[in-house]
């Protein structure tokens, strides 16, 4: 593994899974008590921070100190910002329609166990899998090189798209005059999902931090999975179905605006 201590990495991977499960179980306890399972979205970013923090502690003496600190800080900045944003956005709101629909498929007496398995348990596994590049990068004994700094730059682009896109949307929604309207200015003029595009860039960037050793390339599954979930899974398709049924101008916005990659708006067809 080009200098990576296999036994130490495997121990860290197991501990990282335990950290993700612990955070999601704590979120489940809150969700079961309040009846609002949207808390899992707040726990999402925190779970990544827990996995990275666990790996950072266990990689001491194995990975390069500079690379370890870089990987940890990138995950903490991304995860804490995302969790804080989702918590602030969801305060005082009812259950997320996605989870309400999911849980409505099973009898009331089975919903709590179903949520534990299909909402919290599933997300704990996804967090661990998506975080593989970070867990590997923490054990790379080399100082950050060209690939790592390229990944850091890509991470910064992604964080900018996420943070600016979320800010623009929050300000748009806060204005009562925009009720029922579609945000099509700022970053939202060039992509219907600047925050999802930014999220994908973040994880492709973090993947590059692990690619200075051959085993790091095996973590390619991480950015591929995250991008798939954002574009074809629980991200873009579910949100667009909801917006298409609630905002009259959304079909026209879809016709002229790129679905993921930032591109100039398309001209309307005659």
C-alpha cells in the first residue's frame, strides 16, 4: 500500500464506521422523541466530521502531519457549515416531505423501526463509504503534493458554490414577494442545483487527497456514489418533482437552465 500501515488503516476504518453509527443513533433518539426525522439531515455533516476526527486521532504516527491536518480541516469546515445551515433552515418547520412520504408507506406501529433501518442506518453506511478517501488520506505518509493541492482547490470551488447558493436561496425565500416564484438569478441562473454541484466538487476534491498512493484510487467509489445520489438518487430528482408541482414557473426554468453543471442559460426554442 506504498507505506500505509494496513492494520492501522483497517482499525481506523472500523472505528470510523462506529463513529458514523454513533452520530446517527443519537440523531435517531432525537427524531424518535420529537417525531421529526428531518434531524437526520443535520446529523449528516456531523457524522462526516466524526469519521474524520476519529481517523485523525488514530492516524497519528502513521500519516503525514500536514496531510492529516489538511484532510481534517476540509471535512470539518464543510460538515459543520452544512449542518449549521440545515439546522437554521429547518427550525420551526414540520417533517420533511421526503421522510413523511417514506414513512407513510408502513403502518404507524412499524415506522420507528423502519426509520431506524432505512433512514438512519442506511445513511450511516453511506457516510462511511463516501468518507473513504478522507480515511485513506489520513494514513498517507507523504506530504501533500500536486494532486492534493488540486483537490483542495476543487474543494474550495465546491464549498463556494454550496455556501453562496445556499445564501442566495435563503435570502430569496425570506422575501414574501417571492412566494411561489423560482429563483433564477445569481448561481441559480447557470445551474438548477449550485449546492448539489458544489457538494460533488467537494467530494471529488477530497478524493484527490488520497490518490498519492495506489490504494487511494480504490476510493473512487466515494465521489462516484455521492455524485450519483445527488444527480439520480435522493437529491435532484426528488426535489425537482416537488418543485415542479408547487411552482408554476418551474418547467420554464428547467427548459432554460442546466440541470447540474453550471452553463449559460439556453435560449428559448421558437
